C-alpha cells in the first residue's frame, strides 16, 4: 500500500495517529500540499460524507475524520513555502453563520496567504453583520465566504444584501461543497469550486 492509500484510509477511519509521517512521505515523493489535499484528503472526506448520508457512519465518525484531517493539514501547512509578499490586497474570509465546517475555508485562506494576499480570517459561524463590519474596518478588497450546507448557504445572500445597503462595492467570492455557479450569480458573487480556482479568481479580481 502506498502512503497515499494509507493516508486516505486513516482519514476515512478517523485515525489521527501516524498521519504526520505519511504526509512527510508524500512530500518526500514530490507531492505538494495542494495535490495531497485535492487527490487524497478531499476524496476521503467525500467518502466519509457519503457514508454519513447513507447511515453507515454517524456523527462521531464524521468528527474523527475531521480531526484526522486537521492533523494532516497542520503537517501540510508546515511544509508550505510561505510568502513575504503581502501587497496583493486584503481578503476577509469566513464560514457563514450557522455553519461550523471550516476545513475548506482554512485551506483557501492558507493558499491565499501563500500567494501574497493579506487574509483576515474571521473563523466559522460568523454573522453577516460581523463580516461586513470587518470588511469595512480592514479595508478589504475582497470578501470570501464558505458554506457547506444548503441551510446555511442562504446566509451569503444576507452578506450581499448588507454590502449593498452599506453602499460597499467589494467583490464577493463564494465556495463550499453545496455551492453552485448559478447560486453565486444569483446573489452577484463569483464562484470558485476549489482552492486553486479561488486563488486564480482573487488574482483576476484584484489585478
Ligand atoms: Co458535516 N456535513 N455536518 N461535518 N460534513 C457535510 C457538509 C454533509 C454534506 C455530509 C453529508 O450528509 N453528505 C452534510 C450537509 C448536507 C447539506 O446540507 N447538503 C453535513 C451535515 C448534515 C452536518 C451536521 C448537520 C451533522 C449533524 O450534526 N447531524 C453538522 C453541522 C454542524 C454545523 O455546521 N452547524 C456537521 C458537522 C461536521 C463535523 C463537525 C463533524 C465536520 C466538520 C469539521 C470542520 O470543518 N472543522 C464535518 C465534515 C468533516 C463533513 C464532510 C464529511 C467533509 C467536509 C469537508 O471538510 N470537506 C462533509 C461531506 C462532504 O463535503 N462531502 C459534511 C473537505 C473540504 C476540503 O472541502 O469544504 O468543500 P470543502 O472545500 C473545498 C471547496 O469547496 C472550496 O475549496 C476547498 C478546497 O478545494 N471552497 C471554497 C470551500 N470554501 C471556499 C470558499 C471560497 C472558494 C472556494 O471562496 C471564499
């Protein structure tokens, strides 16, 4: 079994032990952090989500998989080159109110920092008002929102509406498993399906 297989298994089984050496082995084989996320971690979490949905897994297993993922992500983050450049602009990032899924948002935040953006990460379960206030205070050039549930995705509309009321013309980028291009367009936001596209979109929007 390759380290990639074993890492996949560990995430699916929610086994946080021994993750670090597997990530290190993959990095030594020439994988970069993003490839590990996109080709191993995300598919493993997708499987966990499917099993949760069909009743094979319950909440504790979902939690354990998330914890194993945090381990892997911490190891990946350590290995990322980092950037001294912070001149590309400021991005205020948040997972919307009612939603505590933050793995994807954290990945996007780290990628943005790596590409020279200053990221103000407000965390998860963040009310629309807090997001708009922070954007104003921080002089944000872009607001990035993540939502993983059909029930919380609607919060993005609230942010868009508040921005409009406040007369703030800051572009809004949205992402997360349940999001679609159509929904993003309907609230006047730009959709990014993954972290790579998120960086590309931010670069395009902030020139
Ligand atoms: Co929950 N969960 N969960 N969960 N969970 C989902 C989302 C679910 C789809 C599982 C399922 O049923 N199949 C389902 C939602 C169903 C729906 O609404 N359609 C669900 C549910 C129901 C729940 C609870 C309600 C369960 C319960 O309590 N009964 C509960 C919700 C609590 C709450 O939020 N109020 C819950 C809890 C949890 C845990 C805490 C156990 C844990 C989260 C831990 C954490 O995040 N700290 C968890 C997990 C791990 C998942 C799954 C398995 C994996 C999510 C994940 O991290 N994916 C998920 C199943 C699935 O998604 N298939 C599921 C990996 C991550 C890298 O992907 O976040 O999509 P993602 O991010 C990607 C892109 O989408 C994009 O880039 C990232 C990297 O490529 N992206 C952006 C994301 N944000 C972006 C922002 C951008 C641009 C791109 O611009 C700003």
